[in-house]
């Protein structure tokens, strides 16, 4: 039966959630400390902890040894009560990870997929999930939710993947249904750059920013747009597909859907960056390596960084004119290879091209940002369910 606003059951649930969030943020806490932080009396805090411990949401984690006075019992979130999976899908591999309810990564698995055909996508996804579960020492029945990040975006009206022709096997309109049946737990599939933005929003530089843009630079250029604290996906899932943005300095690309390219991609995508570096005598196999070499090569490297910063700023100026964000986060291996020098050059150039003056920061998520975002997204929804002590159940998959 649903709770009525103001009832003791609902008030208890609100206190429970506040305590659980504090334990997530600050780690093991004593009853006294938790009571002080929540404003609850000692008896009420004791009842709360007993209730959460009985529901297996929290567990004792030792004592406050070494402090003056009697040792106090410390309590922490029971991370084993629920686990989630995150997947980062690219044309070359599927990287999967398992996290417990605290966010601790307990298992990983990487499945190489070079030159794969369009067949067998569901089997490959399941193999990656099973591999990560095996690394964690878990079975599938311990899994609560799965979040998958892919290039492009799934059109909510057709179920088809758009803006990612380079990802074979993911364009069947029935694929999401087939994946959901095979995985057999709640599934979410999200654009990879959007997931990088979720990671930045939850554990990175954008935690205090309700309106920000994350610009992603790898072989392709992409962006994620967050407005009023929520991802803006657009009508067809294509918001942020700025690779197709027509920009001065490049020929106008027509039939961009068929060519899978556009102005910003032609200006600042991986191939263009590599060509830029080579035109200045820098030799590298990848765009990321080229920008890293530019940072360490006075003269020619300075020219490459200056030109690359100009190209990024041209695209950002168009985005800023429409979105007017308070923060821009620069992410992706090619951009971050330029480090603080490139960031400062982009900031300076953007100041000449746009009226708004958003803050410009390098990403705080330097390792597996898409995978981190997938886990953070799955954890957020899972915690809302598992931590809801007023609902019909607050138990995860523990049997």
C-alpha cells in the first residue's frame, strides 16, 4: 500500500534515505555521528540503524578504535545487496564492469570485437556481461540492472540506432527487445558521450553545474548537453551529435547521414587532427599520439595546438550561442592529450568568438569515462529502488 504524505512510515523512509546517502558519501559512520548529521536523537538514530541493518542495507564495519572514550560501532552500506553492470561498446571492443551498491568496481571484462559481422550482437553482449560477473565471482542472479553505452543514439520512435553507421549489428529495430530478454533485468541503453557527462555530473567537475556541455574528442567529435540538471537527448536521440554541425573553414557536407560526417568532424575529428600534425612535420599513428607529441615539441607543436584550439573553439562558439552553458568540460583522449595548454588556448580563442563566458575545464574522469557513466547511471536508479524503505521491498538480488 502506498504511503500517505506525512505518515510515520513516509517520515521514517525519508530519514532512512538521508542516512543511507550520508553513508554513501562519507563512508563508515557511528550512530552518534549519523545522528548529528541527520539531526536525529540518539534513540531515533539507533532505531534507524537497527531497521536498516535488519533490512541488510547497512552492516557493521568495525569500531572507532584509537579515538578518546569507548569505541563506537561503525556502520557502512552493504554493497553486496545489489550489483549493476555497465558496458562501453565501440567498433573494436566491448568493455564491461560490475559494481556493487557502493559504486566499488568488483569485476571487469574486455571482449575484443575487431571486424565483427552484424550477427551475434546479443551473444557478444552476454559474453561480456558473463565475463565481468565471473571476474567478480558472481552469478547472473546477483545482477540488478544493466546500462550500455554506444555511439549514436537509439531513436525512441523507431528503436533504431542512429548516427553510428560504423557500429555493425546494432541497427536492428528489435535489438533492444532481444537484449532485454537475454539480460532479464532492467536495461538502459544510452549514447556514450551522454554517459561520460553523467559521470562528470555525479563524480566529476559538473557536480555543482545544472547547465553544462561536455565536448568529446576522439576519432569522432561529439557532445552531451545537460540543461537544468537533466540530459537533453532531443526528439530522435540526436542532441549532441555535433560532428554534423556545419562550420566555417570546411566545405558544406551534404547527405551527412549517409556520409556519417559533417563540418565539425571534418574540422576537428581524428583524421583531420592527424593530418594537421603531419603537415607540421609531426609523425604519429593516431590523433591522440599526435596531440601528445605536439605538447612536447616546441615550435611545430605550438602551431598544431594553436590551430587545433581554434578549430575546437569554432565549434564550441556555435554550441555556446545556442545553449549558453555555465560550464564546458573537455573530454576524450585526443582533446585531453593536449592537457592544460590546449584547454587554455581553447578558452582564449572562445572568448573572441562567443559572447557568453562559460568556465572551461578538462574532464575529471580520466579513466573509462563512458564505463564510469554507465555504472553511475545504473547505480542511481538502483539505489532509488533499493533504498526506498517505504516501498514494497528494499531488498536487492541477494538470494
